[in-house]
C-alpha cells in the first residue's frame, strides 16, 4: 500500500514538473511574440516621420511618378531637336574637326545629362489624421551643346560646349492615417500627389504661368496655374490622376511670361516611366503659337499635340509624367550664357 502511494506521489511530482515546464515554454513564446509586435524590426522605421519618408520612395502609386521625374528630363547624351529613346541611345553623329570650319559650325545636337541627385523629405503631420511630405530633389548635371555641321550623308560635331547646372525639383504627397499600430508603416496611406516643378538656380528670364492639357477620347480639359498646389487624388474618383487610352490625342498648351526678347525653346516629354521596359519619347519641340506684349514683358503661348502609346505587353496600365520643359534660347545658341530652365510635369496613366 505504501509502495503504491509513493509511486502515485512520484507520478504527481513528475506531472507537476512537466506542467511547469510547458507553462514556462508557453510564457516564453508569448513574451517573444509580444515583443516583436510592440517594436518594429531594428532595420525598419520606428517613427511616423521615418515611415512616411520611406513610403514616398517605395509605394508604387507615388514612387513610379517620382522616378519618372528625372528619367523624363535626362537626355543622357546629345540628340537632335526631336528624338525618341525607343530608337536607342547611340549617337546619330560623328565627332570630327577636319570636316568642319570655325565659321560654319553651329548648334546641331544638345542634351541634359544628369550626374547626381540628392533627396530631402520635409514631413509635416497635421493633427492625427493627415501628413504632408514635400520631396525636394537637388539635381546636378551638365547641359551639352554640340557645334558642327550637316552634310548630305553625315552630321559632324566639331566641339562640345559644357554648361554645368544645378536645379531643384519639388513634388508634394498627402498621406492619411488609417491606423495606430506599433508599426508606423501600417498607419499611413498616400491619398494625393501634386504636379512636379523644377527650375535652375540662376539665369532665368522667364516663368511658366499656366499649362492646359486636353484629350479627344475622354473629354479631359484642365488648366494648371500652381503646380505644387494642383492635387491629384489617388484612386478612381473625381479629381484623380487622368487616365488616357492608348492612341489618344493629347493637346498641351503652355503660357510663358518672359522679359527675354528671344523666344524660348520649349519641349514636350512623355511616356517615359524610368525603366528599360518603357523607354518612351525623349522630346518633341512645341512650336510658338502666339506672342503678346513687348518692351521686356512678353506673353508667349506654345503648343503641341501628341499621341499616347500602349503600355508594354502584359501590363494594363502605366504611370508617366507629361512634362513641359522650357529653356532660354541662350542655353543652346549663346556659348557664354548659362543653362536656364524650368519645367512643370503632370502625372497621368495610360491604359489599354
């Protein structure tokens, strides 16, 4: 009888020890789980400001337009007045000093080449619901002008004028709070973006005052006068980013206020997404439509109609910027003048 009781007590002791061991393991697991939920990973953002800064460069609905900014304005090398990146980037000219003479050379190729980009993010949180992120890119590079001649068979570039430049490029993104979780990346979603605006730091005698964009298939017709306060809601509702069907005709008119007696050189850039699958079109010249004013105060209107193109096969829609790129005539035709430039860009989506 005693032996039986002892065996029972021993079994109870071992069972109690087993229960305590299991309870300890469960508590350890729960503790680890709670710790991982309470604090984000060491490599991730720990504050709303950090999360919002990361979001503007990683969320497709914002980062695609932002990447398209510099891709759309970067010519890479020197090209003719109009060119298409879809045709390749190989030079369509030959370098030669023997085929030209000093008196006969003139600008025949030119292009903006970006060499560096630095980014800053100004995060302003309003109350507990909205956050505004201003993206400022400082872009450095060289504007190159090739001087040469055209012959019946070949274009010869005799020499190249290099004009270093620095320009600030700005865009704003509005976020809305959707949660109060311990991971700040899960608490905010982008709800709207503005146009993009870029300008060089000196030498500019003109400014863009308005851009009008209209199409033929969807009845879109809007005029923009303040790029950093022109908002485009993300999503399919009124005021959202314009969606144009492929092969739609888009007409763009830009009005410029200028004190320069010479007309500006205005180019339209479109359908460039910033990746190898969507090379797009380098630039198209926008002809002068009208001039008014005088005596150092001119109002000039330029315009051009383009045709949108299909996204690459397998993709139903693609995000782009429609950029009006304005520079002084002296940027190309005066060797001593600085590169003076301003551009506005509106986001749009091409769909099948």
